[in-house]
C-alpha cells in the first residue's frame, strides 16, 4: 500500500516560498525560474496540476510557458 505524502506545515510552506524568492533573485534564466515557480505552486497548494500562461501579443493567444502534473499515488 502506497502512503500519501503528508501535507506541508505552515513553516514548511514559508520556507518553500522563501527558497523560491531567493532563487528568483539569483537567476537570469527565465525557463528554470518559471518551472520552479509552477512546481512550488503545485506543492504549496497540494494541486495535481499547475500552469503559467503567457499572453503572446503577435498571436493574441495564451501560451503555456511552464506546467506541472503530478499523478495521484
């Protein structure tokens, strides 16, 4: 039988947010940052899916720039 991961405590959530903020300030490469943000958002909200959409002016469409999918165990 597979155990469900335990929900994050308030302190763990704050530590995760602080880690994301620190990394945002140190990196200039956008793609890994977007992936970091979407992964953290998924973990912190205990969501199975998370996406970052960016509006493309030329096509007038939203484009998925980062995503995360977690399968239930």
